[in-house]
C-alpha cells in the first residue's frame, strides 16, 4: 500500500476503529494471522479488504486460525472438511463473522461423513455442516433425528435433523433478534416463520449477548465454553446486553434504533457495522476477551 493509500485508509477508518477500541497491535495481529504462509496465507489484497471489518467486530485471530484449520485440514488426520484453499479462506471469513465455532463445525461434519458418519456424500456433508455451524447446531441431536427420519428420504431427514439440532443447541437457550429487533429462540423462529423459511431467517439474525461479571457481553456459546459446569444458571441470571453498532451516518445506535433507522434492511446493515461496547458494558478498550 502506498503512503497515499495508507493515509486515505486511515482517514476513512480511524474514528470507527477508535470507538471500537482497536489499536495498531490488534490490526497487526490479525494481519500476521491472515498472512501466515504456513496456515491461512491470504493474499495481501484480500487482507486489506477484510481486516478492518474483522477488527471492528472484534474477531479473534485465534478463532480465524481455528476455523481455517477445521475447513482446510483433511478428514483422516484431523476430521476437517478438506476444502480447497481458496474456499476455506472464503468460508473462514463468513463463519467468523457469523460467530460459528470450529469444534461444532468439525463435530457436525464428522457426524455426516467418514468412518462412523451417516454416509453423506462429501460435498453434501461440507455444505450442510457449514450452514449448521453458522446457525449453531448440536451434532448429537442431528445424528439421532436423522437416523429416526431416514426412512422418509434424505431431504426430509436432513430438514428434520437440522431443525432438532438447531432448536436444541445449548439446551435451547440461544436467542436471536428477528426483524422486529426482539430476541427469540430457534423454536420460536420455527413457529413464527414456518418450516420453509425459519432457518434462513435464523441465519440472518444477530445473536443475543448477556452480561458477565467482567462487565462484558457474551453469547450463550461463550458462556458455555468458559463456565462449563455453571453456564446455564449464570446465563439465565445474566442481564440481556443492549448491543450497539455504528450506522452509516457515523452515529451509534442500539438494535431497536437500527430497526427504526433502516427498517427491514437493518439485519444486513447491522451485520457489517462496527461493534461498540454494549450500553451496560464497560467501555471498549483493547483487552483479552472470550473468543
């Protein structure tokens, strides 16, 4: 990047990055991870195109590396999806922004494909596990329901298994914000939108976060990984976080305000907007957070 291009980029992004609590060292860590020739090895133009959004949404470099390895590594050695390099790089970026979990992705894929899997074709297992990892899905419920539904045909069995896996993920505690900017469980999405549309609506909707004792906002999955024996009680007893992001006018808005400002387009706008500290949270400064 030339000095002039660098100056223009800094002028364009500095204010949002500052409000998000992003420092130069955070950008450098992301750049080092994305450019690592022994791992992700993303071309420099792609890094430039992705790094600001990843930083503004506080995606951890470690999570990017874990997702890439799950997507690119072979099944025999590590249970990975064995995607070609360019596809793994693309899917890594998408899954990171969707807050997908690498372990969940691999567990879903291993249920569908391989020695002890359900016998899916490789491409179908890859596509289905990636979609369900974005949604958040329990692999054990997927397998159990698929086996029970298999006599009705593969397409029906996948639909039934996906429904069971998503609605039962993390004991059904996960909620997402629908177009009315209110949080609902996957089961409530299914009831409202119906069999044909609920999963796509769920995938498009942002995750609920709740406050922890460090005055930070975390998803149910983050609670479950960091407080494995007590997370359900802690999560139930925690306050819902009022999430805030910058809008295109450079001003901060809550989800409800985003919905009023953008109408039915608010999901799309929210998904690429800089993430600020929640209303009840401590100010966003560069610290180590749960990944």
